[in-house]
């Protein structure tokens, strides 16, 4: 249907050009009445032609978006099925091997749960694209206002062709009337001019109506298409941000599981007997409990080779203990570090509790507030 409309439009343009050529020929040879040329009608014709081309291009662009979204949804639906099957298999393997002593079992479970959650987010994205992009644009492509405006334009073009034919007829009758002095030719000329005047009046009214309708459709097309594109960007932006947060959490959990497994393996290896914990005199301890900024106990510089050390460190990254023997720490806490292991873990005390934590989460400090180092309950002892 669209192809037939395009062919009809081309044919009308070709006929119009031929008629204009005929009119120019008569004008050049016989210098007819210049009142036959209507500048306002020509301007209206050019405006309608530009509006028609603009709305047609916008309609094609809307169809391109609709086809793209439809294809994206179809491909994504197939991908979701594959990823969901992978997630199920990962959870199944992980649940069967949670007590194997390796980090892979738990990591497989977390991997499967995470990707199931990601596919739920993708399903939300596809629903938004369908409801807020695909359906509104498809409905507008087939909307009545657009078709009504285009029909008005087609009617305008047909009447305009009739008017151009009538102009040519009037020009012929004017020439014939000049060559002969008969009353019959004069009557025919008056009848042709009257008919031309009626066509011009009809064409002017229809041109204003068609122009207003096409302008309204053009504005609506531009606004709706822009809003649907913005909705698509918002939906994709939200989806990718959410998925990035999910993957970052999974990445941190898998790295933590890896460090914990390496730590457990190092604990199982025979190690040299640790040197006795350095003792601090009661006088020094008393000064620490009353000083606002106690100095770090005087010890040898830590070697970080698995031997015992003793220094104050400030927590720069939070850590939640997930196993026995681990120490939960928060950003801003101060920890008395007693031992640094080669596997990236340190042992120390914070707020009256002792345990292991990642070494990279703590930075050594020369001084620390007494309330941060000494347990609050001990200050009143």
C-alpha cells in the first residue's frame, strides 16, 4: 500500500511539472493575465510538501525504533533462558559442594543467585521497553491524526492539479478569445474563469486545513519520539547501574572467599613458634589511659613477615567477620595490630575484641585517640 502511495505521489508531481511547463510556455508566447499566478497558493503548496516529507521521515524513524526494540526484546528473551539455565546449574553444583573445603562451592552459589537477580532486572528492562517505547510508537504510527492529515494533503494535491488544468484551459480560451471576436468564445472564457475562481477558493480553505493538521502531527511526532527515546535511555541506564552494583558485590564476595581460603591453607602449614607478646609496663599503660593522644608503644619496626608486631592502625575500609576468628572493623576505628601474615591478613584487637582481618584495610598511624584504642569499659576501671 505504501509503495502504491509513493508511485501516485511521483505521478502527481510529474503531471504538475508538465502543467507548469505548459503554463510557462503560454506565458512566454502570449503574455496572459498575470492574475492567474497565485503566490499564496504556491507558498502553501511548498509548506505542505515540506511538512509531508518531515512527517514521512519521522514515521520511518519511529518504525526503525519499533523494529529495533522488537528485535532486542526477542534476542534478550533467548539470552535470558540461557543465563537462567547457567544460574540453576551453578547453584546446583555449589549446594552439592558447600562442605568440600574449597571456596568454589560457595562462589558457585553466589554466582548463580547473582545472575538470577540480574536476569530479573533484565526482565524489568524489557517490560519497560515494551510498555513505554514499543507500544506508544507503534500506536502513533497507525494513529488516526496522522492518516487524516495525510488524506487532507492528498485531497489538496488532487484539487491543485484540477486548478492547474483549469488555469491552462483559461489561458487557451483567453488566447482564442483574442483571436476571434465571437460571443461564444467570450462566454466560454467567463465560465472557465468562474470555475477557476471556485477551485481557488476551495483549494485555499483546504490548504489551510491540511497545513494546520500536518503541523500538529509534526509537533506530536517530534515530542513523542523524543520522550520515548529518553524513556529508553533512562531504563537502560537504571538497568546497567543496578547490574554493575550487583556484579561489584559479587566480585567483593568472591575475592573475600579467595583470601579466606588462602588464609586457611596457610594456617594449616607448620609455622615457627611465635615470640612472646611484648609487655607494657603499668606506668605506660596508665599514661595511655589518661592521655588524649597516646603514642604508639615503643617496639621494633614491623617486618610483616609473619612475626609478631605491635602498632596502631586506622581502618580505611570496613570488614564484616564471616567466620570464627575474624574481627569486624569499621572505617575510622583504630586497631592494635599484633601480627601481620604473609597471606594478606593481620591479627589484632579493636574495642576489646581480637581476631583476623585483611591487612590492606588498615593503615599504620603514629598516634590515635585513647577512646578509639582502649575499650570504653576499661577507661572507668
